[in-house]
C-alpha cells in the first residue's frame, strides 16, 4: 500500500493529516500488518487534553497491543466511533476509513520531527 | 464439542447425600425471605454416567505429558511421578483443615518445615517461604520484599527495576504491581545481558534487577557474578526468576550467584503436575537482607514440636489464605526425597544433554540465532524456512504428528521464535523422532505448504478462529440461544 | 534414576554427536567458582516404597480423620462425590499445561468455559474468569481492579471480613498504596454503613461474614454513589441464598474450596472472580471464549488475552499466569455431579444442621448466639466461662473446634465459632450438645 504523500508520519507508526490546527491521526499500513486482525479500539473521550507523547488511544489485536501516542499537545475534538463496532476497518483501510481521532493542536511546530512518506518508507524498510 | 449444559437433563437425581436427620425448620423461619434465592439456577441435573461420559470425552480432547512429547520451552514439562499423587491424597494430608490445632497437625508442619529447609539448601540462601502459589506470585512477593526493604532504609525513591528484553511477561507485570517502573536492558550479540547498557542504567533510583538464570534463550549468563556485584554495589537487590532451575539443579546455587530472592516453580522443576494451567507453587528463597520481611506465618520448630509463628512485625504480611499450596508441597517433597543429591544432579545432566543434542541436530535445518552451548532449552526461528510459512504454521503441523508444539513467539527478541525444552524425562528415541518430524515439516513447507497452512487436521478441532474469540467474547454458555 | 529413560549408551551417542567427551563439558558455561561452592543436601536417593512409607508416617501424625470437624472460617469439611477424584486424575487433564495451543486443549478450554458459566449462574454475574489462586487473592485483585476503574485511592472494608482475607488485603493494599477504611458492624452482626467517606473506589462486603451472619445487600448498591460494590460470598450457599448479582454487585469473589476440593491444609484453593461485562478489559485472569474452527465447528480458545501479562507485560491487568485450573475443573465436575437440585439440597442440609446445633447449644444455660443476624452454616457462640477451657474439653471429647484466639483478637472475650456441614450427623451434633451441657 502506498503511503499518502500529503500525510506526515511518526516513528511510532502513526500517520497525521494536518489541516490548519486540526490533525487527523491513524495507524499506518505497516503497523496494522504487524498487529494482525484488530479486535478492539480504546478511544479517548472527546474533549480530553493531551501532552505530546501521551498515550491517547489503544488498538488491540488478538496477540498484541498497539499504543497510539499524541504527536503534539492538543485536545481531542473527534473520534472515529465506527471503530467500536468495526475495528477491522483499521486493517482494511488504515489510511482512510480507519482513522482514529482528530486532535486540535496548540502548536503545529511540535510536528517538525515527523517524517514524510519517503522518510517513513525507508524507516520501515530499515527496521 | 458440546458443553455439559447441552446434555439432556434428568430430574433431580439425588443419591449423593442422605436425607436430613434432624427436624426440619421452615426455611422462611431461618432466613429472611428477601435473602432466599429466587434467581435462576441453571445447573444441569444429570445422572452419574452422563457426567462420566462427558468429562472422559473432554479429557480425550486434551494432550498431556503422559500423551506425548511436550517440549514447551520454559515450562519444564517433565513426567509427573504417580507416587506424588498418592501421597498428596493421603487422608492425613488431604483431609486436614488449615485451622486445625497445631498439635494435631504435626505431620503437615513437619513436612512444611523440612521442605523449607531443603529448598533453602538447594538455593543456598538464608530462608524460604512456601506461601506463594505460583511463579508470578513468588515474583510479586519478591517485589513486595524489595519495597519493604527500601522503605525500612528510607530509600523509597528507588522505584525502578531493570530487566533484560528476554524477560518473561510476568516479571514486569509483577514489578508494576509493587509500584515499580521497569527499564528494559538489551541483550548483546551472544544473547546475554548487555553489561554496558546495564551500567548506564544504574543510578540511585534503581531498586534492583530481575533476571532469569539461565535466560529465556537457554543461555547461562557468563557474567552473572559481575552483574549481581554491580547491582549490589549500586545499592540494589537481585531477583532471580527460577523457572529454568532444571538446568542447574545439583550443579550450582543461586545464592552463590548473588540472588537476594529466588523463586522456585514446583510445578516445573519439582515435577508437580501442571493441571491445565495450575495449581502450581512458587516458593521464594531469600538472602539475609530480606529474611525478616518474609510473609507470616513462618513455620518453626522447638524441641521437636512444630508450630506457626505469626509474630513478625517486619513481615510484609500474607500473600495467601494460609500456608501456600500444601498438597503441591507434598508432591515436591516426595520428589526431592526420592531423588536425593544424586538424582537431582542427574536431572540437570540429562536435561542439558537432551537439549544440546537436539539443538545440534536441528540447527542443520532451522535457523539458530544463538549458536553455542545451551542449557536445558534453546530457541530456533521459523523464519526463512519457506515463503509465507510462519512459526505458527510449523507449530500447528507438529500437532498433526502427535507432538505438542514448543513455546512460540517467545522470547520477543527472536522473530518467529520456537523455544524447545525437552526435559530429562525424554528418551533419545523420542528426541530423534521429534527432530525427524521437524525436518519433514521443513520439507513440507517448501513442497506442499498447504499441509502447514491447513494444519492441524488430526486434532479434535481444526485451526481455531482466535480473532472471533477475541472480538466479541462469548464467555458463558448462551442459555437463551436455545430458545431461538 | 526411575524417571530418566536414557541409557548410558544413549548418553554416549548423544555426547558424541554434540562433539564433547563428557557431560561435565556441557556445564563449562557455569563459572567454576559456582561449581566449586556447590554444596549437596546430604540426601540419599530413595526407593518409591521407602518414600511412600515416610510420607505415610507423616500423614498419620495429623489426627485429622479422628476428630469431628466443626472448623470453618472459609474452608469447610464437605462431602466430595467419588466421581470428582476419578475424572480429575485423568492425566490428560492433570499433566497438560496452559491451553496455548487450543486445538489440542479443547478438554481444558471447554471445562474452563463450563466453569465460567457455573460461576456466573451461581453468582448471577455476567462474566467470570477461569480462576484465581484463592478467595483472598481474588478479593485483593478485585480491590486493585476497582481502584484501576475509580482511582479514588480508598476502599471500605468490613471488620467482619475473615481475618485471613484481611491479612492478604492489607499486604496488597500496602504495596499498591490503597488506603483501607474500616466498616464497623451492628449488634446483629451485619455491617454498619451509615458513615462512609464520600470518595471510595469500592466497598467490600462479605456474606455470610466472619461471624457467619448473612448480610442483606438489598438497596446497598443505590446508596453507594460511584463506589464499586465488591462482594465476597460463599459459593455453596448460593443454591439457597439470593446471589450478589441480584443486588447489583459490580465484582463478586469467593473461595471455591467448598465446591469439591479437599481441605488440604489450606492449599491448593480456588479463587472465583466474576464481574460485569463492561469491565471485561479490567478483569484479571484467563478466560476461555467460544469460537469456531476452520470447518465451522464450535470450539474454545483463550479470549481477551491482551489484558494478560504475556502481552501487556507491565501494563497487564494482573501478573497472574498459572492459576488454579485443575481445582476449577474439580469444582466444575462437582457442580455437574450435584446439579441445581443437589446444590439446593446440600445448602439446606448445611442450614438445617447448623441451626439444629445452635438451637441445641443455646438451650443450655448461659450459651447464647453472639449475634441475632440470620446465619447459613456457621455461627458464633458466647460461652459462659473460659472459652479456651471449653475449647480444650471439646477437643478432648474428639471435636475439632477453632481456638478462641482469633475471636479474642477482635474483642470477644469468650466465644467460639462453629461450622456445620452436611457431613455432620445427628449423632455427632447430639453428642456435642451433650458434652457442652455436661461441662460445669
């Protein structure tokens, strides 16, 4: 699966689609392949404020747990409720339908240490 | 396989208890009507033949050590001597209430006292508590001892436990229970704990280290004395997970290696049955530094009379209702008495011989990430055997050949890990057969991979859908489904 | 050695194929100082016959089969149907390990599923795990779980909790820095709940409690605010008594020894643990879940494993790995053998005989029930005289009765606790009454 070039990526295998101060966040194709069939997603409550690096959501497969970390400080403004009944959407559509949450970010500069699509691809190739 | 709830019910069968032999009073007179059960009670009412058939059929869908080779790494699936079962069912033991008068429990207390001494000497340490009832329970108790020790010294700031990346999951989980955070130390290229990384991690916030010796790769830490010295010098304590004791029974003692706490898994090393997941026993041996904090009651002996000592103000308290898993202790005691020093030594000799023999043969077919002398177990990888074949496929195909698969996907540091521990109670013949099977599977993987992907075919059920089991867990019999 | 099949020829061949000349070389990786410092136990190897005899002698020193057992306090002398031991001793059950390979563990996994169902039926809770070590650690883990959910740092615990449960709870709460607030009891022996702190993670109730008195849970849950209601109950009483699930309990724990396990000097025991479905992810311990295999046939596998230590490690809901599986199987077979009719019957036998004994004793001048509250099969008597002396005389007369020390420790100067099960015959009970009546 190709990695959307307009997204940013973290070394924790998350993608970020930034629109102004709103960051839509999800899990990369690489991560969902590693995890296997996803059976449960623990979403934060809308309105939760997080610091950069906080564990903001958890994705569970049969045999492993994937933690989602906030790439920057902000507030949770939207969560993908559909994942409650259909967590497998993360497997089938990790970069689109399987989005996990939207963060309203206080300081977009905090995202400077993220990777672009090419950078992320070589990161996963090396790892 | 149907459950007991699907058996055709009989009417209240009875026949187990005699009729009431005292004048009956109305239940409503004895108990407040609000407290009398009106809720459903859907236990099946069956005849004894039905019960016998059902559980006999269930047992045939299981695989135990008596059925065949069971090389589960780090579990030590050795043969369980039947003598142990007989002594554990002696009425004098099985029928003894834990609150029995001490003077009427002398046999039980003597056994506990003597076993305490034997385990203490096997460990080469200062004292032992038989209270913890599982390895993880022993780990937790050990972590509680650490906490108490540092509290007593005003060093509660020591909140970090160091452990290798090959550690068993119960290690960090137990540390976390006691409020410690864990720092993982990487292993080096030969699979041992990286000394440099360990040194860098050591500071005054470190409470100590949790090590498995030999480690979960089956490799004995050559630098063990240096490691424990480093930790002690830095003011910390050393916890040893004794799951792998089978590899050095009768050869060396954890006390001499610098352990401050060492737990035994009686259901591993000391041959007590695994029971489908328990009960086990996880007694802990401790160094001088921690002996005062051991759980109460302690077992004591004065002038040939055995007793229970509750008077220990520095103790961490209790971690079990009574004295630990007594009937498991009985089995372990009988085992050690039977083996004696010579027998204990023979255990590790044969366990280590069997493991190295298998390793030497199998490394010709399967990747062996750490190629060197192993102890009682070794780790292969299923990676690269054939395209699209995983360790899981190999494991499921082993089932078709009548062998229980080894431990898979552990330790986490080896991709597609296969951890094999033959134990000393297997013959060379069994090992050769096992090696041949694994070699055959490696060929099948290339020539007819569907055999692996569709495995198992010779088991009571085919490969189970674990995703479905996890997604919307059905954990009780759905009585209401029947109505549909 | 009896349990090692390899012959010396086998060993020779294996050494040769490894490329070493002696077994000693296989231990070269252990530092020589450790080998040198090793000290043997000084134990000879012994034959099976000898060891059987030695252990037999030790067992005989326990005088347990002579005395008529009136001991209780969480562990009871119950009748175990013969079939339980026979089925349990099938080595496919006892020599198997954790069902990590479900396809060849359907016996264990199906039985676990049945056990979970039995626990839920008894307690009327939605989900249950496949066992904890014992009732004490089950209660401790329930408190830890409630704290994870509510995070208030305080739990309320009754003074009428069994002392062995309290001791373990004290240890776990000290380690996890959870404060315990004590709940007193009223004159009738039931809990006094009027002045509880506002912020609590949980309130623990034991019923029947340490005095044998049955607590009324009616309306309790509604008065508790956010605190979780944890109930520690007696499983064998649940054929007769309204289960905690009917009263809105959030977590139910129990000691399952009464369900077909020997007393075994206190171990192994069996912890029962049940809770609401919404708390599944916080629940400790293994669970067996129903699923299908590749052919669409029903089967069972471990479910919700991501809560457990082998996946979550330091963030697991508990560190528990080995549990009390074979004991849970014993309980499963026991319950399948007695059925709902049998469970009601054994409950009634316990209830009636205990009350018969209590009535008989309290008819003697000076003997009274310490509490007026309803009881099931255990009760506390106030003794007219030195309870220790009376205790000793009962022991002389061939009854196993708990010493009064535990009760003295909680302020009962002269009292004894007696438990009566279905095994106590009218003759035994009449003789006990007679002995007490004869003491002056």
